C-alpha cells in the first residue's frame, strides 16, 4: 500500500479502536447500572452516546477523505469501505448500550431486571463484555484469527437468550407481564449487541487481510 | 456528473428501487401472515429473505465498481457511499420482515398476535407499508421532498408503539406473559422497520441533492 494511504488508514483504524473501547465501556456501565438500578450511571451512558456518534462521524469523514484523496482500488478500496461498515456496527452497539441504560432510567427506583433474571443478565453482560473486549484486541492487534473466533463466541449469547425466554415463559414464572416484557426487550438488546460484535469481527478479517472471506 | 458515472449510478439507483419494493412486499406479506396465522405465507417471507440479501450484494458490488472505475470525489463520492448505506438499511428492513414472519411460524397454529392486539398491529403494518411505499416512490422519482417528510410519518409508528405497551402493561391486560412478550418483540420489529425507513429517507435526500443535510 502507498505510504500516505497507509498512514491515513492507520488513523482510521485507531479511531475504530477508540470507538470499540467506548462501546465496550458503555455496555459495561449500562449493565452495572441495570443490575444495581443505578440512575446516575445509567444517565451517564445515555449522555455519553452522543460522544460515540461523534467518533462515528470522525471515522466517516476520515474514510471519505481517504478515498477522495488516494482513490484506492481493489483491496485498498475494499478495506476503506469495510472500515465504514465496522464504524456503523460499533455505533449501533453504542445505541444498544444506551437502550439498556434507558430501561434502567424508565423503571427507577425499581430494578428493570427482576431478581429471578439477575443471574442470566449478569451472564449476558459478561458475554457482551467479552465479545467487545475481543473486538478491541482484534482491531488493536490486527488479529484476524481472534476476529474469526467471534462467531462461535456468539453461540453462548444465543444460549443465554434462549434460557431467558424459557424462564419467562415457564408456568412457574412468578412475576407479572411487565417484568417479562422488560426481560424480553433487554434480552433482545444484548443479543443484537453480540450480533453487531460478530459483524465487526467479520470486518476486522477484511481490514487485516484485505480479503472478503464469504466471497472468496 | 460524468456520463458513464451517471449511467452506472442510475443502475445502482434502480437496484435500490428493486430492493425497496422487495422489502415493502416482504413486510406486507409478513404482516398478512401474522394477522391470519398463515404458515405458508410466513414461510415464503423467510425463504425470500435470501433474495433480498442477494440484491444487497448486487448494490454493494456495483458501488464498489463505480468507485474503483470512476474514482469520484466530493459530491459524487458522497452519493456513491450513501447508496451503500441505503442498501444496508433496506437489507435490515428485509431482516425485520423475516423476524415478523418467524414469530408467526413459531406460534403456529396459534396466532402470534392476540385478538386484543390485532387492531394495533393492523395499524402498525399499515404504517410500515405506507413508509415503505414512500421510500419506493422517493427512490424511483428522485423525490427529496417526499423523503424529507418521512421523519414526521415515523411519529405515527412511535405513537402506535407506545399504545401497544400501554395496553399490554395495563392492569386489565387479560392475557398471559407469552402474548405480551410476543407483542413487545413484534412491536419492536415494526418500530425498527420504520426507523430504517426514515434512515433511507435521509439517504434519498443525499442521493438526490448530493448534500448531507445534517452536516450542512
């Protein structure tokens, strides 16, 4: 790759690392706020989402400049366009962390997660944090092998998600409709966060190798 | 704009119209299947999602070629990149239609929508269809003014979504947890479908005018 192009791409890549760290921290705080009904912390996450949106725009602008100035083709163009997709997935992960935080704010001072579901949500938030941590590492270390392993990690989240519905829909479910509706939506947010993390994993493979795995 | 570039962009634009028509039809069929517990129709929607994914890849490839061959800058580059974002939002709308269809398949032969919620979901599906119809027209007719009006149309969906939760969470809710969980998730799918439609509206403004409204 040409020198300048490579330097500017490195700056894009470093912005993606910053975004990944931010959306990891956002979900970590949103989960802590959810599990402890912490209004202040939840508010910090919803307030902080604007910062993630700014980071997204920074990546978007940098990639735009990169393409306009260097007019890359083939692999270089594919890498530049993939950086945009990775940024879009990361931005969405930030939104989902904010959704979790808003559920906490809505129900405060009552916890949005019923005690019966706290264990499952603790596991889902640990899983989300692990996926986000791997994205940060894969992006920072240009580690395509680590990124490729995200697919199987996502299975753990899917299993937790299925267990959540089993608990809520069992005849023994002791709580009302509201707790189940909250549980269903929160479960969906964590599941989607994991889906986007897996997408970012796919993008990292392209960013590192210049090849799109699915299309040969 | 240069001749060739313009021709190829017109082909991209026509692929976006095809995608928009497909995701409108997918949600229309998914809604009909949902409201009549029609297994065959729901299955057709889930099967058809692969076709929408193919259309997405066609747009992606065409835009890639467009940028690689013509090396656009400034407005032309912005338009090309926006076409990619529009395609991504449309692809996601197809996914959400498939989610609605899968809820129907999961509960069959029981309807996934309780009779108490059928009216609201009929209204949400009508709203989704209207938004999708406007996207088709705005894309086909290069109508930025119509696209700009999608923002306010989305308010109607948000109101229906809020009414849905009011009904399910009222003390008079006559049905169990399962019906409410289904209702909450289905409501979320329609709401997200509308959100993506609004995003496509924003993209159409850029596609037609070459200007990004939010950033001046």
